[in-house]
C-alpha cells in the first residue's frame, strides 16, 4: 500500500521521462471474435496525443500492437502542431505556451 510503481508513473505521472526515459508500453494480444476491434481508435487517439504511430502485426491468430510513448517526441510534435495553428506560438512565454497546450488538449482552442 502506498508504493509507487513503474506502471503508475507511466500512466499517471507528469514527468515520466525523468523517471523512466527508456520506457515503452507493449500490448501483445487481443483474442476472440473482436480481434481488430478498437485498433482504429488506438491509432487515432495516439495521433491526437502526438505519439508515434503504433506498430501493428497479425502473426498467427493474434494481433500484436506495440505502442510507444516518448515524452520528448510528443512535446516536439505538439509544439509543431500548435505552431501551425498559432504562428507566433514559439514566441510565447513558457507559461503562455502551457496555457495554450492546456486549452488545445481540452478542446477549448
């Protein structure tokens, strides 16, 4: 009870790269009749979150979907996207950039 786990840091931490810079998340198997159910959603959710596109394979009778979360790459992609929406985004103060990121991520921009 009260123990911090690596999964907890990856899923709920604010600075995952500080604690686990090499971290990767892998999902190995979806079985049953809904084998491909949700895969399109995973692709779109990861794109919206500025993450790498998942690696998708179907070896045998299973689906292997490898998901990567690199916080530095995510930040860079998000800054690029926000720079196309707001041309002077890179000239904003760090606090103003965080506010814009929050507004964008919550759908208020």
